[in-house]
């Protein structure tokens, strides 16, 4: 669980930084099935990395635990 959580978090951080460096502020959370009840309402939605785009929620709302994952062992 630690290995999956840590590597997924590192990948999420890298993708966010790459998008920002290329001038993008929006990102879409992956979609896969089956999914847990925590991820189900979040997956497939578009989020604002900076939180400054009023059309979309800030990605920090999806990452509620202080990490760059929705929950430990998350595949998103």
C-alpha cells in the first residue's frame, strides 16, 4: 500500500508540475472501474490546479488528506 500510494503521489505531482510549466491549469481525474465510494464522485471530473478557475473546483478539494492522492492506495 505504501509503495502504490507513494509512487502514485509522485506521479500526480509530476503531472501537475508538467501541466503548469506548459501553461495549463486544468486537469481531468482518471476514470476506472471498479472504484471506491470516495473516488466515485470525483473521477472523470475536471479540476483547476491553481484553484483560480471559477468553472472548476480546485484539485485540492479532491486531495482532502494533505497528500496528492484521494486516499491511501488510490489508483487515481
